[in-house]
């Protein structure tokens, strides 16, 4: 099944921004359409779309740690 608007998306996506929801919907729909003739097309499309969330937020956490480390180093250097 494909989604035509973000209002149709599963409940677990409602906590994310509209941009993230649209990205999820795009990945799901495009994967589903590629696998349309396969038995588990919807399940695989759902997994592919959810993997985008994982990748997106893992990279955000890494950037957050990098920013915190940079700020810590900057404060330390100012005290020298």
C-alpha cells in the first residue's frame, strides 16, 4: 500500500517533523512500487523507510557529540 499524504502515515511517525515524515513516505512508496509484484512488498518497504529514520537520527547524534566536544575544547582553550 502506498501513502498519498502524511496524514495517512503510521502513528509512530507523528512525533517527527513534516520533512522527516515526507522522506519516510517517499522511501516507503518508491520501495513498494519497485517490489509491487513480490509477496512481502509492504513489509520490505516499511523496513526500508524505517531504516532511513535510524540512519538520519544516528548521524544527528554523532553530529551532536562532535559539536559538544568542539565546544568543550573551545572553552578549555580560552582558559589557557
